[in-house]
């Protein structure tokens, strides 16, 4: 992360990293999205981001790891893009992004959750701004003061401190009129709550002027701090879909999601990738913590084996 990038991240709360993915990686990931994406979720009145009469998105994958897929799901089974393997595993510690994460979060950061947003002009996202810096999101904010305080941003004594950093890999080009990621640049340092009349916008025409729509080309990654007020601008391009993969990282002692990864569930992980999937602790992937979680994983495997044996 060079000085210009540090300056821009500090004042804006986000950064676009050009060519984070090669063309071959974009193609491999896109082909796997085509093969694996779950169908669109039904419209739900309970979700403030969803508008009736429209489809939510043309495909889904991963999750924010706060819910199980069904009642019988065992612990550590939340849906993840890592289930798809190969290039999705490579993204965990891809060399074009890893140095930024180390600078913004510190050594031994961990992957907390991941998901995908596929949208087209029929999708029903509304802009729902959330986050907003220094706990200033307001009592109704998804990640505001009720978040346990992990959505923070600071720069102190020559170091960045971020509670949750998102990397949004764009598989298709996004021009500002298309929609997609947008934020109130600089709001990660806000001392006042985000005005509530700016939180929701149904169309791009309704967007408040202060909302900055971020353009990117296929293969670029947008890195943003969750402390910056941000959200999803309704997708209005008829030419192409939005296809964004989100990998979200925390310091090693912090968790946003209550559901941790079990690295035994994924194929071909390097030691570094296993460390990045570790559950949170003040000690990070040290020998004693690694041993504790190795045992917990072995116990889960044994329990699953015994249940299968009992079932049949
Ligand atoms: O659509 C986007 O890029 C924003 C997604 C978002 O708000 C989030 O992941 O917290």
C-alpha cells in the first residue's frame, strides 16, 4: 500500500485496487458462479433492501454467516463461497490484496464471512446506507452502536485500525450509472449519525448528492472499511449484470459473524489460508490456539461420523 493509497483510504474510507484479478481468474470465477449460484431468494417484506414485485438478484452464494440454511445444520456449516473451491480459495490470501489487509488490519487478520451479489436491472435492491463511523450510525443502523463496537476506524501512531474490512472483487465492469457499491466518502470519521432521510433510496434518481458511486473494471477490487456509511445502489444497467464477490476480514481478536469457518470443510488450503480461517482470539494463530481449534475440528468430525453411523 503506497503513500497515495494510504492517503486516499484515510480520507475516503475506501480504495479501488486495479487489476486485483487477472483475466483468467475473472473467467474461472465467473464460470463457477454460473455453475453454482443458488436461484434468487423470494421477495420478503421483512427485508428493507427488497422491493415487492422485483426479483432480489439473479443468483446467490455465500452468506454473512449469521444464519443456518436449515434447522438441522450443524455448527460451523454456514454457507460460504469457499464451498465452491479452487479460485474461491485462492481469494482468501490473494497476493494483490494481502498487503493491503495487513496494512489496514494488522498481522494475522482473519476472514470473517463472504458472499456474492449478482444483480440485474430486474433486481430489487434499494440503497440502504449502513455503517457510518465512530458508532455514529444511529440506533437503527445494522452495524451501528449495537454492533459491539467492531465497526471502527482509527489511524494512530502510524497504524491503521479497522474492525471490519471488505474486499469487493468485481467480475464485471461497473460504471457509475450502473449501480453497485456506493458510500458517503469520509463518513468513517463522522461524529454525527447519518441523517435518517438519507438511508434509503429506491432508485438512482433518489440518491442524495453526498452518496459517491464507485466505478470499477472487471478484475478490480474495492476495499472499504465497514465504518464508512455504504450500501448497494439499485442496479440499472441493461447491458450487464452486477457480479461482486465480498470477502470480509477482521483483526484476529474480533468477530462480526457468530459462525466460524471450519477449515477442514474446504479442499487444498495452505497453512496461511487455514490460519486466516481461524476463529477469533487475542493470540491469533499461535501454537496453543491452533491446537485448541484443531481438537474442536476433530471433535466435530467425530460427532458427524457417529451421527452418520447411528442414522444408518
Ligand atoms: O453492494 C455493495 O457493494 C455494498 C454491500 C454492503 O453494503 C455490505 O456488504 O455491507
